[in-house]
C-alpha cells in the first residue's frame, strides 16, 4: 500500500507524493510508516516544519524505532535558526557569519534529503573556512554515519564534542554515533545532556526511554515515558509502548490499566492485543479477557487475531474451545487458521480422517500449505506410503525455496523407506549428502599407530574432579545420551557443537598429527584443556564434556596426565550406524560424499574403539544403544548402571523414533559394498555376520 508514494518519491514528484501520503495517513492514522512517508514527501516539497510534525506523529506511534529519531534529528539539523552563540563564535574567529553558517545549513539539508556527495562537498567548503569548528565535525560525523562508517563518525564527533560539549547538533550526532556502535550507556548520556539543555522535547524522552529499555532498565524506562503517556492527547503508540514497558518492569497493575483502555480503543491492533493478553494473564483476569474479546469480536468478527486470542483462553481441544472454533468458522468459513484449529482438535482427539479431510480443504484454498500437506502426507504414509511418496515428489516440484526442497527430499527418503523402496531411499539420501558435502566438516583424519608403546596410565588423584568424556561416531545416536543427560540435569558441555566452540587442542583436527609428530607436548595439551574449562562453564565440580571427535592418539596425553577422565562411547551395529548416518545425519556435521567412502572411514574409527576396548587402554564403557530401543527410561537406566549414579527423568520426555535396529539388512542390495567394508569391525565388536 506504500508503492504509489515510494514511486512518486523516486521520481521526485513532490506534489503527487504528498497527496498520496496524506490520503494514506488519513486512512491509516495508526500506521507509523504512513506518517514517515508523509514526512519524506513533505521534505521533498520543502515543507520542513510540516515534515518534522509528521515525523513526530510517526514517533508517537513507534517510539522505539531509533531510525525515526535519527531522521527527526536530521530534520532538526537544517540550521534554519542559528543561535547567537554560533554567530558570536563565528565573528570571534574572523568568519563571515553569513557565509559559514550558510554552508553548514546547506550541508545539513543535503544530508536531510540523502544527497551525501553534495553534503560532503559543502562540508569541505565549510572546513576550508573553519576546519576546527565543531559544526563542521557534526556534518562530517553525520556523513560518515549515513555511509555506515560508525567508527569514523564516533572519532570525528568525539573530537567535536571535546571542543563544544554542549552544542546540540554535535550532541545529537554523537548520540546516534554511539547508538550505531551499540554503546547504549554513552548514547544515553548524550541525549540526557540534550534533555537538560532543552527539556521541552517529548521525542527525546522517548529516545532515552528506548535506550533504558535496551539496557534492561525497564523501571526507569517506564518512569521516563509515563508522563508522556498520561498527558491529554497522548499518541496511541506512546501509550501502547508505556503499557509494554510497564509489563517489562513488572508493574502489572499499571500495565493492565493501560492495556485495557488501549484495547477498548483499538482492538484491531495486534501489539495492543498481545500486551492486553499478557496483562490479563498476569492478573489472572481471564473472565475480563473473555468479556473484552467478546465485545471486540461483536464489532470485528472478521479479525482472525481476535479469534486466536479468544481460543487461547480455553483449554486445548476442550468442548469450550471447540465452540469458539465453530463460531470462528461461521464468521470466517474459509479462513485457513480457523480450519487449521479445527484440524488440530481432530488430531488431538484421534480423529485423523476428519483432520485429513480439513487438510484437503486447506490445500484447495491454499495449494502447498505446509501444515496441511504434511498432515495429508503423514496420513498417506500410514495407509499408502507409495502414494505419500508421489505426493511429496509433486510438492518438491512446486517448492521454490531450495531449503524447503531439501527438507521435502529428506522426507521423501524416509517415506520411500516406509514404502519398502530401500534402493530409492538410499539414493535420495546419498544425493542430499553429496550436494551438501562442501558445506560440512571434513572427516577427521584417523591415526593408524597402535601397538603397545602407550605411556603408563597414571593413578587417579584422590581429590581430582571427575571428567566424563562423551563421544560417539556418526549413527551411534550419541545425541540420545546427551538428551537424557540434559533432561536429568547433568551439566553437559555442548559448546563444541555451537557457534563459539572452545579453542583447546581437543577441538582441533591437527592435534593428532601434532601429538604423533612431537610438536605438541602431551602435558601441555592437558594443561590447555584444563585451563579452558572455567570459560566453558565448568569452573568447579564434575565435568561432562561432549567431544566433537575422538582418536586414540589422545591417549598419549590422557593416560599420563588426565587419569581421572572416563570415556563413554555409545555403539550400535556398524551397518545400522552407517544407515542411520545416511538417513538422519550426525551431530558432528560431517561431509558424507559417498556411502562407500563413509563406510571405510567409519570402519577405521570403530577399529580404534575396538582397540581401546580390547586393550582396556583407558577407563571407559561401551554403551550398546541397540539394546535400549526408543525408550529414554531404558537409556537412563543403562547410564545409571554404567556411571553408578541416580538419574531421574522428568515426566513426558520422548525421543524421536528412528529406524529399528537391524534395518540394515533390508538395505543390503543398495549398500552391500559399504556394509562389506564394515563387516570385519562389526564382528570384532560382537555383532553377527548377517
């Protein structure tokens, strides 16, 4: 609805832009963007005072939008009224007070209309007259800020502020430079000083309140904005933001008072509804909420967000919820959300055929609707998996988003598996892995040096902290152990898989080669490992460390220098592990370029596990997860027995079902060569030949 205004602004058609913006702002008085575009049109037409007034209206509706404050500051930097101090300073340094201010004014106007090259030219001219003048610094700093160079802006404006610490233009610009660098406290200081110099600026109070909010000083922010919200004629947006800040500050009674009044005034505003629902929830005023929503629905029966809110006040799938849904469908018979709500109740009640029938209606109204299509696919998978696979293939052809296509192809592989088409399923998964190989981690190199020349295993120190190291090869379902440990409250470190992993040697692939080559001292490796623990959140107490990779070469450091550690290694039939890796991926996002290559690497990795176990090279336990099935309680009991601890799981914990153990046999035709590479290590680990 903004396109006609934007088009007129692009063409420089001021009168056309003003007319279109005035109409839009009149039709949508609570739309901040409409007033913002109106301001831009007015500025294009040279109506600067009216533009500032329009920006004030926009800020009143969206007081937390820092960009609006920046635009208003730019509008006020037009220099239409130069104060006497500026003129006196210009005369004192021998300037022509009519010439220098004119260049500054023109530069500020160029900034205002976005003509950065012209602003730069005028700023250079002003600098030739008075290079050290702080207003020149204000222009240069704002120019750098508009060009995205906040670092330079801050440097220039800080220097200008040192010369003229109370100059309003410099303070404005410096405050926004600090804001661009996310230095919120310093930005607050600048705008607070401006407030002291000129306290009659409501928009400045809103900006300071937003800075306080962003520093989580919610009570101060609420107190700062309260006088503006309470005054007669206060903008709707200011009062709405005041209610939200009161909620943030935990002043629930005041928030409820504001929110209820706002909702009665504008029940069609989603943010007001959100604030009101939260205020009613905190007050336990559910009857009042129902009454207010019923009143709103009587006047706005076509507002889906009101129906959603009304439905949220009833117990899920209860008869009372069903009654609300039926009223919603009567008011909006073809609305997708109403249909989806009814389908969800059917699913909850086990009425899957009825849910699927509604899903069919949804896709008629909205072809490709994700939730509805998945409901249909899941129903078909249970009844006719071949038909489900065909439907997914059609959806893949319809999808435009590559990420959606990829998810659908992953689902296609699983559906082909259920349909008893292992060759097609394996081919689908292999293609997906091959396509993503360059976005994944390379397989870590595996050392081949074994033998009996291990350093002596040091005795466990009496007062040493216990260190559990968890590692599992791809397909071992090690993540299930991690899930159970987390659910039981164990302090498991998972940062090795996160955005900020530790930088200790246990994270780096090159550690193995360095250890074996002698360039990394084993004692130093352990020293670095221990030193990293406090920053990882394990300053005291036992350590539960989920490792990214494992190689027996690490034992050259762990045996003599970390004897209190204990290795926990889940395993399954290696052929099931490969199939699981192919179908579901792995916690360590390894590249799997081809199943045969992956099988050879997995065999080498598991040969090391077998060597560790057979030689009892380090305190460890192999946990056979193919003996626990899908039951988290069984996994917890297995861990409790292994670690000799008591693990209590919360009620309702579930693990996502995966392929049953032994399914590899059905894939013998598709993955026979890969399974042959794994057969020797499978026998070595105690699994049957066939």
